[in-house]
């Protein structure tokens, strides 16, 4: 699902900004919008990109962390 951000003008003349609707495509998002806000005017529509995590924790990171802990706990043979 993709999120779309709309700026609309309702039939009463009220401006609604940053109205988010999740849909498979823009046509479906507009259809959903029209079901909620009958006879509205779409002023702007933008596809909202999901936030990207800059630093994630994946399986490889977990294995490396466990390996580092094991190395510290193992006594050295001198």
C-alpha cells in the first residue's frame, strides 16, 4: 500500500491539508477520498515515501554482536 497526501477544498469551501489515504494507486486513493468528502475539489496530491531507517538491526548485526561478546568472555591461553 502506498500513502497519498491530499490537499482538498470541501464543498463547503474549507481547506483540508495533509489528508493521508493509503491505497494501491492514485486512482484508488482518489476514489476513497471522494467517498469520504463528496464533491470536494482536489488541489494537490503527493505520493508519500515511507521513512527510511538510517540504522537498522539485522541478523548479521546480531551475529556479529554475539561473536564480539563471546570473544571478550573467553579467557586467553597464555
